[in-house]
C-alpha cells in the first residue's frame, strides 16, 4: 500500500505545469492526498480514470486552501472537516474566520485504517494566528485523530506548517521563534508523538538536509535551504508495517515537494 501527500499550491497550476499526472504515473500511489488545492472539484482538469476523487474545498473564500484525496479503492466512508462535538469543544473561529470552513481536513475510512489529510493553518509571519493554532487547532486535530483511533488505526498526512526539530530546517538558529518554528507550534508535534503517533520519515532518516518546502527567494530550492513541514504520521500499531517513507525533492511544480509512505498491509 503506497500513499503520497503533496501540497500542490493550486492543483490547476501544478497540472498546467505538467507536473502532477507524470509524478503520479511514476510513483503509482494507491492513495494520493493533496493540500492547498485552491479549487473545487468541477474546476479541476486533472483526468486520472483509475482514481476516485474526494474533495473538501473552501466554502467562504474561493480559490483558497482546500484538500482532496484521490484513491484507487473506494473508501467505506468520508468525513469533511471536524465533527460537531470537536468544533463545539475547541472553538476554532478567530479574527481570520473559521478554519473548518476552509476545506483543511478530509478523512477517508478504509477497511484497516483511516487516512486523514490535513492542511494546518499557518500561524502568520506576525504570529497573529498562533493562538488559534496552539490552543485550538492542534488540540482539536489530535482529539479527532484519537477519536478515530478508537475504531481503527490512523494514518495522517499533509502540510503541518511547522518544522518539528532543528534538523527539519536549514537555518534553525535564524528562525527560532518565527512562524513555523515557534516553541508553541513544535509543542503541538511533541504532543502528537506523546499521544502515540510516529513520524514515519524519522524511522528511516536522521539528520538534516531533507526538506519539503523552499522559499521562492534567493534560489532557496537550488541551494536546498528549506524546511521539512510535510509529514506522514501513523498510529503506533502501524509503525512496524511501515516499509519506506520518502521525500521527492526532484518533483517540481509547487513550492512544496511530495512525500510518500509505503506500508506492508
């Protein structure tokens, strides 16, 4: 079972660059999760007949955020966003709006596991959304994954908008306390790991130099001055079944590159 996750930064844009379909044809994932689709299903020109498509697009702001799952196997069920009881408990709205209305989470249930595809809200350069992220979104997302896990194991993936440890970005000292590398955002990942989820890439690969996002400025990608902010996490019960977890920096088309997970199921 192979899964791919990619923040495409506009699915129409990456498709027009002839980057999306060739990558999927090369890697052949059973399930592909996309973030920041910036489109509704009817606006996408991607034609992949072997995949069924499931979309959660932004309801208020068009052409913003959004997630989608392309799957060769029909899911048993789908969940868009967070359930009502999670929304009531964690109160996600802030001055920017309601992140649950931005198409940031889509979940597909399969026979042996759930796949949760997430595009985590950015804390903003001035940290004006850090409180939402730290006090509301991260706890809500973890509570949702733990709720699903009571039924069957969970695989979650996507753009978490945080580099967890200093090895996850090229310049940790220069970025200490800045959005994407604050104590609060990193604590969110610590909590996920303490709750029993495993960062699959770090099962196999230690050290720095392995990044999934690069700034458009200063030839950052050519110089590999990047950040690892795109992840695959699995429930602890699935960790022994993980066969590989890879990053594809050679795959262009977005400011992020794809990541993959292979499980022996």
